[in-house]
C-alpha cells in the first residue's frame, strides 16, 4: 500500500518538504520513494502540487497523511470519499471549568461605614 506523506529536505533550522509517494509500511526516511508529487515551504506557505499525478495515486488507493490532505485540498485535487478530512477546532476544552476563578460566585465586600 502506498502513502503520500511529507519528506523533510532543506537546511538545518529551515525545513522545506516534498510530497512523496512511498510504501506505507516503511519508515519515511528509509522507504523507497515511488514518485514526488509536489513540495511545500511552511515559511512562505508556497505549495506546488502536480495535480494530475497526485490524482492518479489517490485514485489507485494511496493514503495521504492529514497534513497532505489539507495541502491537496487547497491545491484543488479532488479527494476520494474514503479520505478522512480533519475537522479539528483550535479551541481546547477546559477541564473543570466550574473551578475557574471567573466562574466562582463573587465575594461580597462589606464596606465598613466610618463613624
């Protein structure tokens, strides 16, 4: 089975990624690369995807990683119905929100009338 995943290239401290089609059972650094279907620069947010090639591998069952799904979707690749698309909200749920100070009842401050 094939996987479409990001392969890190670039110098130390400045990563740039390739969209590589590899065997899914192998480690990303040691797996044989079948094809490169694009690249991604996270610093400039530039993405170059070969749409036809990526579409061919997706139609033949290649599994994209979650980040690659987002990049392919932004590039205009038609994703098959079996591809899981992330619906992640950036807001975290707060555990025990009733214990937060802002949710506690206000303490009555008694003002002492000076005589």
